[in-house]
């Protein structure tokens, strides 16, 4: 999968429900500095909430994120939760774009949306970081590790997010939720998903801590400083909630378990030559930074199985939108087709967890 396909912006697709003139009239009433000619383009990357850049006279920029058009699965695409969490985290030490406005009037752009500042920086879609030196790659990965450990150390009560989710049994609740979402979007029988749905409820690792979690913490959901190994903003908070930080970290580490082709992963690249830490070293650094105890191999494999199950369910949701004609991205069909191989990889990790028990 060519990462370059996800970089930059493109014109709105034909038939878009976004009326730039109506949108700008609304923004002029509710936000300062939205004068002058406004152009709207959408970001190429991403498959979930359509995200657009608004430019005023080619200078000042804002970002709009909206729910997709069409009928949506229950509780999915919660842009209002995204807006709440980035408002809460502004100034907390966890880097986020500044939130500006939330609009629940679907008549403006066809669905609920919010506006945030545009953060100028690098979007790194290929985790192998081509064109960088080994030292530069190591610094980028060290910075990501620092940011996720910092996120998991946030005092939720201090930032007003103590009621942002239920504190306990995160993985069990997620398994139940994504099982329902998967069944609601099922377009074909995937045996590995059926096996994971049966296996996971009885094999969930014990939750030892509760923290604010991102839910989709990947390198391409961060905006980096143009020249430094510094995260300027973590984006795409749609799946954020209170939950098990180890599950959130295991999801972040799926990149180490995916092959490069089709998944933009690291499983089949020479990490040592690139300067990218291997999984054990990266996980050890996170445990030290976050003050958490290590997990057993059995629990780690179960976490990976759960995370892959959730990714497969999300991919299946994308495929459902392809079938219904409401997918946000031109690459949605390719993304949705990965539901089966991701589920099969998840089942392999479940089998590895079972062997650890034996």
C-alpha cells in the first residue's frame, strides 16, 4: 500500500452535501477571522469521519470533522466526544489541536461537525519512515512512546473527563460493543471473527489500571513538528474513552505485527538497520514511563487478539459503508477487504495465548 496515496488534500467528491457558501455563512456568525474567500478540500487519509481543510483567502486555515452521510451504526462516529476530549486536553501536556466550535445542526454540512485549528506539520503515514536516518527514526519512536505514556498518566478528574466512560471492564465492554457493531455490518461469514467472538469473553486479561485512552494511537494519527521529533497534535479521538491503558498500548503496537504491504506495518522490515526499536524494548520503555507492571505472554497475546478483533470489526464497518455507497474514502473498498485477514491474524494470537495456558 503506497503511503503517498494518503498524503495531502483533494477536492470534495461529486455529490458532496457540503455547501461551502452555507458553511461560510454559518462560520462568519460563530467564529472570528472567517472572512474572505473560503475553499474546502478533504484530506485523502482516513476512512471514518470525513475531515476537511478550510482555507480563507489561501492563508488562515481551519479543520472540519463531520459524521459521515447516511445511516450510521449506533454510537459510531461520535464527533461530539472528539470535541469534548480535545477541549479537555488543551493545555494538559498531551498535544492536541485547539477546538473552536461544535455544531449539531445537520443542515449546515449534512451531519454534526466540529471545527479545530489547523496544525502545520508532518503527517507520517509510513512507519518505516523512509528518507530518515536511524537516529531520526529512533527519536520519532521515542517521542511517540513518551506521548502515549503521558496520555495514560493524565488525571481525568483534573481535566474534567472523570465521567468520559465507565472505569472498569473495558475490554469486556469493547468485545460486546464491537461484536454488535460487527454483526450489524456483516456482509459475509468470516470464520475467524466467529471464533474470536466466542473465545474473547472468557479470555480477557484483568484490568489493573484505568486511564484516558485514545483508541486509535498510530503514527498517522499524529502531526509532527516540521523538522523536530516532536508531536504537535494527536488527532482522530473518535474512539477515546476511559479504559485499560495496556489494551490501548497493545493496539498501538499492532504496527509491529502487520506486514508492510497492505498494512503499512513493520513485521517484515529490518528494524535494527532502520533504528526502530523492537517490540520488547519499546514495550519496556513504555512500562517504565507509565509506571505499569509487565504483563504475561498469555495476557499480551490476548490483548493483541482483542485489538485485531476490533480492527477487523472496524474494517467490516468500512465495507458495509462501501456496499451502501456512503464510504468517505476512495480507498474504502481496499480497506474494508482487510477485515478477513486481520481477523485471521487475531485468531492466530488467540491460539498463541491458549498455548501459553498449556
